[in-house]
C-alpha cells in the first residue's frame, strides 16, 4: 500500500518544489532575458522571457565600448588576476598554518589558535578603519595588492576548516615519515596535502566565490578605474545616470555572474560538502 | 575527483601566470614610452617657455599628472585636446582618472588621506571642501601671481567661489547656470500661459499644482515640477538655494547660523508641501526607488517644469542621439527655458544661482607648477578647443564667444565623428540672457565651516522630506546640533583671521 | 640530540604559523588596540593626526543621542525579528527536499544560486524588480486589481519588507543546505518507531525533526544574527539607508560616518558598541541553548 502512495506524494512534492524553484530562479531568468531585450521593452508587461527580437546591444556595449575609460575586458581580467593570486595565496597560507596548528606540538600552540578563533567574533567594522590606515601606511591603497595581500596571512575561517580536516589524518603518518628522516615541510607537501585534496577543493571553491564576488574591499581600497574589479565596475556603471542603460547593466551582471555559476555547477559536490562540514562543526 | 582537482590547480596556475605576464607587460611598455618622449621634450620646450615669462617649467623634468574627475565627459574632452597640451608641454603627461557615481567625494578624500598621487581635482563651487580646504587642495595664489594672470578680470565674481580664508584654491572652468525648463506641450494642454520673468516662487509652486495630473485614486501620474538637486538627495542646499532668491544667506554676515530666518522655513515648506502634501513633486524616496533622472524623465513627460542647469540646452543633440529625447519632441521644440522665479513681487527679477565647476591643485602633488600650468590650460584653451565635442558654458569672460557659439552647433556622434546638430538659437539666447544676474551663497564661501553646519542640518532636513520630523522640530533640533560645531569652528576661524592679520 | 630535535620542532611550528601570526598581530591585534584608542578621540581622518583630541567617553555618550544611530539599531532589530521566519522556511524546504523528490539536485542548485551571486548584481536586479512603476513585482500586483501597489524602496513603510524579501530569497539556499545535512544525521529509527505508533507526519515534524535538528538551528541562528549586524553593502547599493533613516543599519552608518564624513573617532566608537551588541546576543544564545538544543 505504501508503495503506491509514495510516488504520488513524491510527484506532489516535486511539483511544489519546482514551483518554488521557479520563483527562486525567476530573478535570474529575468536578468538574462533583460540583458538580451531591447532597451525599450525591458519594462514591458507581460515580460517575455524569450526576447523577441534578440538584442545583443547590451553585451556589445559593455564588452567593446569603453565605460569609465576602459572596456569591461579590463575589469574582467582584474577580477581574474585578483582571484587567481588570492586563491593561490589563501590556500598556501591556510594549509601551512593549519599544519602547524594540528601536526606540530609546540608551546602556546592551542592558546594562539583559540585566540585567533575568537577574533571571528569581532565585527569587520572594528578592523576596517585601522586596516585601511595600515594599507595606507604601506602605500597599498589603490593597488591590487591591497586586495590579495590579506589572503597571504591565512584567513581564520580557512585555517580552522583545514585544521579540522588535518586532525582527522592519523598522526602515525607523520611519525613514520619522521623516522624515515622527512622534515615537516616534506611531510606537509608530500603526505598531508595530497590527502587533504577534498578539503582543499572545498576551500578553493569557497575562496573563489569570496574573491570573485568581493565588493567591499575594492570599494574601500580602489580608486583608479583601470584597477576596478567586476563588482565595483558594475556598481559604478549602474550609478552613472548619464550613461545608464538597463540592458547593458544586465549584460554586465550576467557576464560577472556566469563564471561563478559555472564553477559552482561543475564543483557542486565539493561545495556542498564544505558547507555541511563547517556547518556542523561551526 | 583527483582529475578535477588537478584541473582546478592548473587553471589557477595558468591564471596566476597570465596575471603576472599582464602585469609585467603593463609596466614594461610604460617605461619604454617614458624614455622616448623625454628626449623630444627637451628639444621642444625651449620655444614655449620663452613666451611664458611667468611660470617656467623645466623641460627636462619628465612629469606625469593625475587628474581626478567625476564626469566621464572630461575624458571625451581630453581625448580631443590633450595633443595640444602635449605640443606645448611635451614633458608633461596627463593621466585622467574618472570616478563616476555617488562615491566620487568619498573616494577622493580617502585617496588623499592615503597619500596617493593626485595632482589635479575637478571641483565645483558647491563641492569645494571649504572646511578642510588646506588638507585637500594647494593654494595657488603664489603661482597666479608669478604668472601675472589677472583672474579677477578673467572670471569676475566667480573666482570668489574658490577663495577660502583669502586663499585661492581653484580656477572655475564652466558654469552650471540655473534655469527653469518647461514642457510647452503640457502648458498648452492645460491652457496655461508660459512663465515669464515676473513670476514668483509662490506662483511656481501654484503652477506645479495646476500642471500635476492625478488618477482617480489621487495618485500622481504626472508631476508638476522637479528640482535637479533632489536627485542628489541634497535637501538643505536645495532649500537655502530657493530662499536665496529672497536675499537669504545660510550664515549671517557675522558667520553665525541663520536658521531662524522665516525665509528658510518658507522654502522648506515649499518642498515639504510639494512632495508630501500636494504630491506635485516626486519625493526623495521615489527618486531613489525609480532611479529618476532630472532630464531624461522630463523627456518622458513625467514632469512639466524642472529647475536645472540651463546649460543643459547644449546637451540636447547628444540626448537626441542617445534616444532619451525623441526626434519628434525635439523637432516640435516642446522644451523651453524660463528665468528662475523671484522670491516675491518686490524682489529683483532674473536672479540665478549659478554654480561653477573648475579645477583645483591637490595638496598631495609633487609638481605644483606643472599642475598649475595644466589647470590654466584646461580651464581656458582646452575649453575652446573641445567646444565641438564637449559643450560647456565658460566661466571665463575673455573667451571668444562667437567661436564657441559656432562650435556648439556641432557634436560628436556614436561613431566618433563630429557632425552638425540642430539649430537651437532660441534656447541658446535664453541660456545666454545677459540680463541674468548670478547669485551665490557668499557667506557659505566666506566661512569655511558652513559645510560642516550644513551636513549637520542635513541629517534633520532629510527626515523632514520623509515625513519623519516636522519642519519646526528639524529647525530646532538643527540649531542645538550645530551650536557646538559653530562655536568650536568659529573660534578657530577667528584665530586664523587674527593670525593672518598679524 | 633530543633537545636539539625538540627545539627544531618548536621552530618548525612557529615557522608554519608565522604568516598567520604576523597577520594576526598586525591586522587584528594592532587594529583592535588602535580602534579602541581612536574611539576616545575626535579624530577626523581628513585633518590627519595634528588636530587629534582626546575626548574621553564623549563619543559613546553622543552615540545614544544620535537619532540616526538609534534608528539604525532599531532597523537591525526589525530585521532580526524576521530571522525565525527565514529559518523556518529554510527548514520546511529542506524537509520537503529530504523527503526525496525528482530532480532534487537541480532544485538544490537553484536554491543556492543567489548565495553565490554577487551582492551588487543581486541589489541591481532587485532594485529593477522592485521599481514602483515599472518593476515586474508591482505589475503583477496591479494585475490582481491592486490600484496602489507598495512603493517598496521608496516608502518608509515598505523599504524594510522589500529588503527582507530580498534577503530571504538570498539566504534561503544557504540555510537549507545546512538543514539538509542536519536532517541526514537524524537516525531513521526514530521515524520508524513513530510510524509504528501511528504518528502523523505533522506530529513527526514537531516531535522528532525540530528537536533533533536543534543544533543546526542554533548554528543557523547565530550565523544569521552575526550577518544581520554586519550587512551594509546591499543597503549601500539599494537605498543608501533611505528614505530618511528607514533602512539605515549600524554597519552602513559606521561606514558612511567613517569614509564619507571622515569621523573616524565616532565611527570607531560605534564599531565597539556594535561589537558589544553582537557579543551580548551571542552570549544570550549560548546560555539559552541549553534549554532547547539537543545534543545527541
């Protein structure tokens, strides 16, 4: 009896969820459609999700014509550059620190780690202003370094995340490698890192999203339009009331959202694993 | 999984490398171009510096100036004219940095604090940071004097807008002169006579009521009026601007706050009633939510009268090309300019609050002389040279108006060609009306702390325009809020004056 | 020999955490001390250090007289009140998804999409959807015969609901995924036992799922509260805090006071008040959790 009931319920649940999903997805569908719609039709009602005629003017506008003095390609490459350097930096620094906190015993280790962990509570605003002054002192305001330098110091979250993973790797591995005469750096690089691939993959995706979507740091640290990253460029372009074109702004938005979306779909498994791992251990 | 991870890693590596190469290319090419121009610089500079007996620029010193500007049109202008500057000063490279959007002032200030290279700043009479002038701009009196440039003769009263504590902090370039735009079609439909120079602000707001169209439920479908300054959410300055037509000053002559003056309250009431009671003007909130644009939405027929720059007349060709202004409306000449209303029947006619925009030299500059030379060229020669592609009402009285008027009939189209536009004689005549007398909040210019007081008042006035506070409460609250700031700053100001007198 | 090895291990240990330690000392510890010191001064960023003046706790007194700060705080509280609703929605969705549906992977991806999209894009998108006269949302409302649809971002009354709508849409996926993993850790034997007792689905949800999922709920709640107090970029892009004080929040007010008006001293003292508030909220939650959170 239950066997005949289950599919009916399952179908009903499926229908409900797909209806809600459609509502969740609608803003995105609208965005894509609007980016391909003629300027005059964007606010038409009922809105056609399949634009007729298709209009690529928005994409041509943002990608080839210069906005703020530069075409969007420049902003796109800036974003790629920051994301790439930031990713390399954060993965390396977090894993190094995580190894230190989990695999080497030295005095004060756990205290330092706890202190570091407790700083996660401090709101960003407390640190925002002094940090700005430090960057100013270092002469890094209006440089890309201001955006990727912090990744070299091992973010608390990433370090914590990897440390938790490293502690699940048995210490015996370290011990036997040490007997073979391997130093910590070699153990780290040749034994632990290969084993930590799933966790590293999760962190890569996390940081990719974070770096690519970062809006607040560029807003505070960047000035020259030639250094702008995609999110900041989009905001400024949409602000400029003299050149604002909805199709163009939406085309820019689609262009900025697409890379993350593709990465997310390709790497969904790791990503969701990552969230659930951190979620439970919080 | 492993394969996937390897892919991610290789993508990362490749992108790091690409980024590195890109960065390398950038700096490499810059260096090489620097050296080539340096040699020609020395050769050419000899002749030009001889003509200029005032400021002498070292022709062998290779200099790059950074020009910070909030308007994209400056880029269009400089693209057309920088070659002229470079023939005159081959050793000076100018790098325009355009920061558009609402954050221009914030970004600029933090950059200056950060000690970045900024040499020239585009600055307006209403955006000049008077309270912090010495921390942001470099006084240029010395250079003007050395150069033998009679700026009073060239600019008249307008130059006063850039003087703080008797120091000159900028040179005006063009005027953002006020006017009232109106839609003739709407006036005709309602059988209302077009405004004349006799009208008063009372009549303006009465007319706005008549011109407003509401639907059956009482919701406004077409507004009677709009004030461009509302687009920037600046309430206090909009209010005291209108009161100025009645001779009001935000600060009294002795520098004390002047919020008790009934004219300030009256002007605030005009806007409060129009936006929140009569709904003849869009509220601040509606402007933000709908992203309204003073001119583009006027072209869409969303309001019938608009207080905004009369120099917008020179942008109509561009607006038509970009499609904001339809060819049909433009050919029917439905948009016209009227002088601003006067305060009441006894006040003078044709007063106009004329802002100006110009250039200042940044305090951070390491090359003040080069920066000064650029500012002088940019506010005079460049303005004329670029007049076919960027239309600006000059602040200088000594430029060749005939050439300008002729050149303003051209504009740069989408393909980058300079083409002839529509004949707008009537609008241009209204724009250049010689009877118009410019007014300016002189005490705001005289007492640099005025902007600090204005910002404190603004916190309360904004709440008036959202109906959260009554006008009386806002004025009372503002008075208590600004008193300590006033006392502290006035004391400092008096000390400065005393020090200067010695 | 043994001592030598021990020293080497210690050096190794510190070397491994060195970047981490430097970052902590410079960017966290120094900043914390600096910001605390500055909060007792009248420092104006633009004027530099020459005009700096020590004013004791004046900033902290002024804060509570500042209508804008108090209103910002109240707005944060307003947004807080909707967190339970947002969390409950996420739990509901997770439960339905967990009950196995066709295409659950696709649905999961769709729900998570807002979370991976840039705040600028989301804000731009929603400001267009919420445009009072042209936006699709009001067009739909009007097609149901409503003559005066809400002004959304242009109304003191509707701006907060509009932002909540946007935030609920944006945060649903994240919370849902946390719940999904929590649900999978509930032993199925509990439900089987309930089935034998003939418990209804409704009863199972309230008597088994909700208590058993409480550790996840606790985590989601803490995270939501912290992010509530930290949000500002969406506000900055959407409304700039307006109309009036209707949508300004503490973090945004701090940002604007610091970077727009240069009032660093005042902004720092506000950040410390913010820190205390977050701390108090977290402590209350921590204490309270014993009463309702079940750890297995």
